[in-house]
């Protein structure tokens, strides 16, 4: 009777996945969040530097194509009316908090996990939009922005697959999550290839370094 009650209350909970400590996911979120914060912090400093001196040489400016200055000063750099890095400073502490909480054995309710997933979905959508705006419109690959791309893509993939695998979207999608779980690294690499492959084809980034 107790087993039936549990199944009725959590029909697709994926109990083994939900109760097992998610150490790998936790570390990924902590590292990803800290890398994102590092990038956002340095972009904020560069933004302040350019406000003081629009012609200042930034540490991230390697050459014409590998630089942050054009991105910061473009309209895409302040889409919501304030510098994009401020958004990163507000949002990247969330993965760090979730990762540390998971290491401590916390179990989050489904609504929290989907809300966190929604935030990451906004993040990855914004990342791809900014990346292609940078590559095809601004004609640069911003090094600090690239670090954000590197951080956000695996976090989104891992959290989304984890939620599906734990049955938070129903049994049918739980099977999808379980099938995708072994391919998280490959999916992440594919995301990297889309962005950095486009940068290489469009801007010949490697050629500018030699």
C-alpha cells in the first residue's frame, strides 16, 4: 500500500535519480556559475573603463576580431537598457547556489527545478542570439563572452536532461531523458561547435592568431 501511495503521489519521480546525490551536476553548476560570474565581472569592469575612456585598450582586446570593446559599445551589449554583464552578475549566483545545495544533499521541488531550468533556457537562448549577433553583425568573438558560452551550454543541457530523466515532464519524456543522459557531453560539444565553428568560418579566428 505504501509503495502504491508513493507511485500515486510521484508517478514519474524517478526515485533512484531523485534521491541519489547529484555530485557531477552540482560541481558542473558551481564551476559554470563561477566562470559566468568571472566573465560578467570582467565585462562590467571593461564597460566602466570604456565609460571613462572610449578609446581605452581593454585586456580582452587581442586583435580586430578577438575583442570585447565593440560588443560592449554595440546596441546588442545593452539589450534591456543596461549593460548585459549586469544581468550575468544577477543570474550566475543561482547555479552556484543550486550546486552547493545539491552537494549538501538538498532536494528541490519540481516547481523550483523547472523555474531554474527556465532561467537557464532564457540564458542559452540569449547566449546563442548574442553569439550570432557578435559573429555576423559585429564581426567579433568576445573572449569574455565566449567564456559565458562555455559555461551556460553544459549547464542547460545537464539540468534539462536531469529534469527529464527524473520524470518531471512525464514518463514518455523520462525515457527521452534517460536516452539523452549518456550523450550530455556530445550535445554540449555540438553546441560549442555551432558557435565556435561559425566564428571560425566567418571570422577565421585561428588565422588571426598566427
